[in-house]
């Protein structure tokens, strides 16, 4: 158990639908990062929050959005889902804003869009 | 836009031998480099890192080498053990922008 909790572990939904992925960071970590891993792809950075504020944006589609709440948990919202959105979505956390000592990853949410 | 590349999708070595995993990057502004290990059904776990001001960092059986002029990073595992079998991701960061490679699947055969 890394201390980063992601729910749900698996999600199957239809095209056009909307889903919410949840992440609770490790205790004491202020930064939350979201990554997408598609088949045979590396981890693609989506977005980062630090203490409730958006800090950096990567290759995040306009159909996707995220937020970090006062208790520091984060949610990634994916809407108008397409088949190509099927992937593993990882959340990671770190104490610092810049995770130079490495991030702690959750075990991921596997999203399947049918 | 693949700023971090791991050109070998897989690597197989014999137990006890050296494993060398390679990574290339294109952005000369990256100032920190990391390796993560990932087992099936788990998230990646941080393994070892190196700052751009160094060329080598060692932690037990794991050593990371950085060649800035070649924009090349490598991870050496000596001796390799069957439990090291996993997918290894290299990552490079500039500030809070961390980019990952596609991963190399290492198999260590007993």
C-alpha cells in the first residue's frame, strides 16, 4: 500500500458518458498529479494540483477536468467519453510542489470505454 | 511530443548478470532524472534519481548514470534478481513538469 488511494479500481462505461475518478493523496502530501497510460504508451502527464490550486497542465483534453478539494483529495472528471479514452489513469502525490524526490503513485483506475 | 524515450520495449537477462536499461531525452532544460519500477496491477514506485549536476548515483544494486552531452540516462542493476522483473520507466523533470518514457519490461531469468 503506497498510501495513495484511487477509486474505483476498474470502470466500464459507454461512449458519450461521464465518469469521475477519485484520488486521496498520501498523508502530508500537498501535490497531486494525474497521469494517463494508454496501451504501449508511457505515462502521459495530465494535470497537477498543489494545495488546492492548479499548478501545471499537460496533455489534458478539454473534455477532461480536475480539481483538488480542501481535504486535498482530487477528482478527475472525464466527459463525452470516446473509445480512445480507455486507459489506466494514475494519480500520484508528493510533499513538495516539485516532486524531485519522486512521486508516490496509486495503483490506478482502469477505464474501459465500450 | 516524446521528450523522453526508452527505445527498448523489453530486456531479458540471466539472474546474477547486469541489467542495463537505457533512456534518451531531448530537452536540455531537464534538471532531474528518475527511474520508477512498476509491477502488474500496481502503480509505479520510485526507485532512484539523479540531479543534472551529477553523473552517477548509486543505491545498493542500482546505479543511475547521466551523460548530459549525449542526453542519455541509464540504470544498471547488479546483480539482477528475479524479483527485479518489472516494467521500468525513466522520467525527466523541469520544475513541476515531469515526462515519462514508455517503459522497458525487464525479465530476469533464474
